[in-house]
C-alpha cells in the first residue's frame, strides 16, 4: 500500500469516527451529566494516549518537558479538555444533536477571526464572505428554518455551542506555540486539565457509579473523539504529500454525522438543518479561496 493510500485510509477512518461523535454525545448524555461524561471520557482518553506513547517509546518525553511547556499545558488543559468539552456537552444537553453539531463546526471561522488580533494576521474578503455565509447557516439551523423570526430553539444552547467554537479556536492558537510531539503535548495537556475537571465534578455532581451504558458511552467518546481520531489524523497528514487533499476529507463528516443522528439518536433531520449546514460548509470553503497572483 502506497503512502497516499495509507494517508487516505487514515484520514477516512478519522472522519468516519468523528462523524459518530455527535451521536455518542447525545446517547451518553441520556445516562450521564455533562461533567460526568467529561470526567470519565477524559480518563479513558488520557489512558489511551499514555498507552500509545508507551508503545511508541515516547512516554518518558512527557516527564522531560520544560517549565514553560508544563505551564503551557496548564493553559491548554484548562481550555481543552476542561472548558471546551464542558461547554460543548452542555450545549448538546440543551439542543438537538442536529443543531449542536453544525453550530460547533463553525470553529474554523472563529479561528480566522481570532487570528487577526492574536496572530496579527490580516483578514481578506474571503474571510468576510465566509463569515457572512456560515452565520446565515447558523441562524437558519438555530431557528429551525425561520431566520427572520430570530426565535431560537434554545438560546442558551445556541450560545454555548457558539461559545465552544471560541474556546476551541483559542486552544489551537495557543497550541501553535507548542513545539513538542503532538501526542506527547496532548497527553500532558489532558493530565494538566484533569484536576480542573475533577474539582468541577466534586463541586457540582453527586458522586455515584454511573450505569453501564453511560460508562460505555464515555469510553467511546474518550477513546475515539478525544484520542484515536487525533492520532489517525496526524498519521494521515504525515503520510500524504498533498495535505489539502486529505484536509478536504473533513467536509464529509458533518453530513455523515446527520445520518448517524437520524438512525441512532432517532431525530428527524429538518430541511433547515441540511440547508444551514450547506451554508456553513460553503463558508468554510470560501476560506480556501486564494487571490490569483498579479
């Protein structure tokens, strides 16, 4: 098997698993509160990443970080897994999965906007067009096809879903300062973020042993969404000579996710969801437009 075929296989595997995440969130939240799901899924993910590093012979690198790198991991761990997943899971608890998933997908638009003040990047007409088109899709989804009414299904849920994109974009902007092996960095971030999760759990939740379906859901979310997908995607990017081709595979994910939501969660997918998602993806594609050289 050639490297490009391996890259495509890894990329498609990551996309397929990512497409099941919204369904896994929604099903797991039937048995667990958001903070419980975050606690147990984070534990499973940290364990998986530790095993991967152990097999690769890189676990010792997690103990050899500089003071600056550990401080960076505290900041990154606060942003994700703690704040990002806590806000996102609360959005999923309030909204239908078919709404929460596409709204969260706009994080790339948020990232391009935050890059202006934080990374001193200029914003071109592509970004403004992407912003306009994508957030038209957001309004259509959030109002279930009645954009001019501005009556959202659940205003708090919509706010949390969009706020999660801000946290996730901040995470990736700060992550650009991390020169460590990506899996090592992610593992240390999860270790540093776990105390925040544990304190929030002890302060807000009743300590109990969850039902088996809830634990299985947390294991799935932690193993795949927080761990395996990241590793598979890194392998895909490492193997390919055409990063853009592999990166475009991600646009399959939100549409495939709607299929799983309909089949497994039982939600009836509204036409407004599909139309809004098309606009969001169109906006993301606008970001890839480049001016022709003079």
